[in-house]
């Protein structure tokens, strides 16, 4: 099977188009964020969460108020920065579609799934991040989050075209398996969604810091500049939890699908190959995060740090283990 | 839970050195290399099990403690859950208006009728219902805890399956040349390790012949020389009395028979030599397995000819595609055998085979030998050694394949446990456990006050919607608010 050069070039053009779209949407989201203000002030949030803290104390089984406190809304609804936010949202959709087309052309140019080397993984991961964000934005207003999504997408795509680029080519035999699609697609989807989760957890830490300072009677501090433009800390924390809880079974599935493939390709389902080890470490961190969420004294800030540790393990596995560590998963194409 | 959390962190932390240092289980050669390069720190690290992290006592103690803590948590919860499943939800609290989701309205409908109808309607929706004279208490989402218990239990089964697989299984590697065969006997293996519970004389009597090996590589482009396809055509006899059958083993497509699995894990070249003495008598004729050293399959190996005086040894390289210039030494340009050649040196003296020490078949012990010449040969060329007429003819090459042969009787259990763990995990993370109540109290101005309220133990969205749907099902005469 030969490589269709026209389609390969069309794919590259789509990647550059997507980068342009995401860069523009990043600018639009920045403007939107700068102009936006949240409806519940930092003081109100601090007061509300502090009073409910009394209820939470002393019990591991916590009672959570359901989503009835509709007084909490996000920036943009009041008009300021709304237009810029909408433009950013539309450009993000455009970038996502272009990235999807880039992947499709890449796959068609070689007649296989475009998940064979790090350049292709990175395109797919960028697609997964932006797609997760777009899908989430369908059921709620997420314009405030846009900036924190377009930045990782652009970093990912930037590294893809500069250091990870590999020409369209056929696969090494070990990757010639339908498990390639199942295992790698599930893992890539998880990386995308966990990136959104990490952005939320990081943002939560910033906002919580600002709310805590106000609750303690201090000046809002530097973090307030961001905190007053995004929803209250507990809302962001809940969103982060939901995405992590939703993705954890899928990550488990990705690891197990990898084990099934490893059994067929290498003669054992688990062999502590470096890549496997780091997938395991990631899994353990996210498992710890879910446990922490249900443990008194570990909710909130500590749990968020654990989620970020899990995400660092993913990044380490992707960039360090793929490129620098010798193992069976040496498919980087570099 | 706090202890489990700490143990989870320890487990993650303890795995890290396993990916930093080479591990004996996966790359024993790199461990030896590391020990040689680091004579001071190497042995210390070795004593700390840094090269056997996942088989080390400290790693085992972490996961065993984790599983003990898991059992200590899960067993009481399982008992509790069993009781809850058999019992009824607790009675409705007195003051429903304090609950996070709450609505109320007045109606002239009688309490007993409303309770009766609502109980049936809620039950139909899958709620577990308990009724009193003027209240209903309902609960849903028990499969959350069932899933949670299933997940933790399946982890335990998985751990046991991994352990059993290691004890009752084996793993061996063997190199087979084209045209040669393999019979499943421990003496035929190049490497063989088996668990304590498996004795090598129980190996099933499978045999096969490597009829044909095919490899192809990417030509041109950025990934020039990357493998594109390889497969081995075997003639398999599942047991000594069975008729031979053809089977193609490929990467990702192993041969599974008689409880063992045969994987294609590597390949290379075996140059064929014919060595004769000065009078033309045959001294040696075979294909010698040479091991690939780089991406271009520059392969090194030796031929030992003990039946001459003095003994002879050939040592050198097989190059599938001879490069145009030798300024960097003999290096193959491309992994496919486009323009094969060998680059060998001849040695004369004592091969050291009689010393009783086990010797590598891929290395020449030249301690008591003297080099008598060096030559480059193309297929069909003959080299007359400068020691009195011994001739070495390079007649061609054959390919060889490495097969890994394994048995893991607990594989199916591991897979079952893995699937159960995902099912359990999904149930426990996606299904919310929630309670709902109806209370009817006589209103001050006549008629009854109807109150519906709900509570979720977990952070699930949509409780308010669900409770308001339940409120809709309470059939009263007047408009609800």
C-alpha cells in the first residue's frame, strides 16, 4: 500500500488551519474572560461555602446540595465579553472540525487508522481535548473555560508539528491490529478528557485560594483576577470530579484493552514495560483521587492536587517514556 | 480509607524505579550492562531490588497491605450492603422541608389513597419503597454499592489470577531456522523459565517445522528500513499422532494449541557456510544463526569447527545489504537481503570447548586462538585460508525466527476479573444512590399538606428533576404548584 501524497498534504494543511482557528479562539476567549464577571461575588461564594462547611464536618458521608442553587452563573451572561466568547466558541468548533478532518485525511492517505506514531497521537489528543470541551459546552455555558482549553490544545499541536512530525507511512507490524484502534483510541480520548479535567482542577485551586483569602478576611490577592471571572470554586470542583469519575472506567478499559493486545502481540498481558508502568501509576493516582473525594479531610484542595499528579503521570508517559525510555512501546516515529 | 489512600500513593511511588532502572524480567541484558557500567552503585541498587522492583519484597508488601486494607473495608461493607438489600429503606424523617430538594402543596385527597397509589407508581419506576400510615420512604441506586463491591472484589481475583499464572505457567524462547523444526521439549529451548507449580516434563508434545519466513521493510522516506510485515509459515503437529497442518504465525496472531501459545517475537539471518579441508573433505556445513545488531540487521555470529587440528573458528558479520564503503566498519545499509555479504575473520587454535565451562554459541573465546586472516565474501565465493588449504564457501543464507512459547492457565480468570472490574467501576461511579419521601399531614385550613423531598448521597446531577417527576406521580385532586 502506497501513501497518497495529496491527502497527506491536505491533512497537513488542515492542521495549520486548525492551529490558526485555535489561536484566534484563544484571543477571543481572552477578551471574553477579561471583560466577564461572575454573578456570585467572591465574598458571597466564600460565605456560602463556609456555612455549608459546618454541615460537612465530621462525617465522611457528605450531603451535597443538588444543582438548585441557580443563583450561580457564569460570566458572559451579563453581556460583557459575551460576543467575544461566542466568537471563541465558534472558532473552537471550527478548529475541532478541521482537526478531525486532518486526522481523517491522514488516515485515508495511508489506508489505516491515524494512530501509528506520536505525531498522529498528538493530533488525536488535541482533537480529543477540544471535542470533549465542545461536547461539554452543549449542555452548559463554558465560555469562561475556553482559554484554559485552547492553550493546552495549541501547546499539543505546536509540539506535534515541530518536534513530533512524522511523514505519512505504513505501520510497523506490531501495530497492525484492530486492538490498535480500540486501545489507542480509548487512551487518546482519556488523555483529551483528563486534560480538560486537569484544567478544571488547576483552575479550582486558583479560585479556591482566592475564596479562602476572602473568607479569612485577607485581600483577594493576585488569583482574584482570574477567580472573579469564572464560576465559584465548588462548582468547578464538581465539574472536575464528574469528568474524572466519568473517564476513570474508560481509562481502566484502555489499560485492559492494551493488556489484551499485549497478550496477543508479546505473549503476556502485563509485563511492567515502562509504558505499562506509567499507565498503572496514572491509574493509581486517579483511583486515589476518587478515594480522596470520599475521604474526610481530603476533599477539595488535596484531591485536586492528586488529580494533577495523575495528569503529570500521563504527560510523563507521553513525552518522556515514549521518546527517551527504551521499551516495547517505542512507536514514536522519531 | 485514609490508609488505603496512603498505600495507593506508596504503590505509585514504588512503581517509578521499575521504569527508570532496567528490569531483569524484561531486559536482563541491559541489567548486566548497567551493573558493568556502575560497579559501585550497581550492587547497592541490586541489593535494594531496583532491578526486580515488581518482584521485590517491598513492592509485594505494599500491594499485600493494600489488599488487606481493601478486604478490611470491603467485607464489612458487603455484609452491610447485603442487609440493606434485604431490608427496607429507613422511615421518612419528620421534617421534609429541611432536605435539599423539597416541594409541597395542599390537596383534599385522602392520605391513605394517595399513599396507596403513589407507592405503586414509585415502585413501577424501580424504587424500593416502604410505607407508613401517612408517609412513603423510597430508595434507589443500590447497584452503586454492588458495583463498588464488585470492582474491589474483582481486583482481588485479578491479583490471584496473576499469581496463579506465574506459578502454574512457563515461558520459553527458541530460535528456529527456515527448514528446521522444533519439538516442545525443555532441551530445545534457548531460554526457559517455569513457575514453581509447573514441571517441565508436562510440556504438551507439540512440534512444528518453520517452512518459510517472510519479512518486508519500508523503502524510502523518513521511516526507511522500518519493518512493515513479517510472518512465519509453520507446519504444526498438535500432538505426535496428529496430521500436520499449515499455520501462519504473525505478530498479533499467535498459534494457540494444547494450552500453549506460540508467538513470533523476532527474526534474523543465518549465513550458510561449507568448510572443507585441503583434500576436499567436508568439515562443516550448516546455516549459523547470526544475531542482528542494528536497524539495518548487521548481524554478528560465529562458526566453531572443532574437528580439525588445530581447531578453527570463524567470527564476523552478515550484512543483508552491503554498504558501498566500509569506512565505518562493516555495516548493513538496509535490513532486507538485497545484496548480502559476510565479513569474517578466521581463527586457529583452541576453541576452549573441552574446558567444561558453558560457552555462548554466539561468541568465540579467542584467548588461545590466533587470527589467520580476514575476508569479505559474496554468496558463492570461496575463501582459501592461509593455513594450508582449508576452504570456506559462503553459499547463501536462510532466515530464522524467534518464538516465545508460553502457558498461563489463569489468563481467562484475569480477563474475567478485568471485565468485572470495569462493570463494577461503571456502576459505582455513574449510578447515584438517592432517597425520596412523601409525607401527608392534615393542613390547618382543612385538607392535607403533601410534601415530597429527596436527597442524594453522592454528587450526581439531576436529583431535582427526578424528585419533581416523582412528585408528578403523586396523584392529588388539585393543581400542584
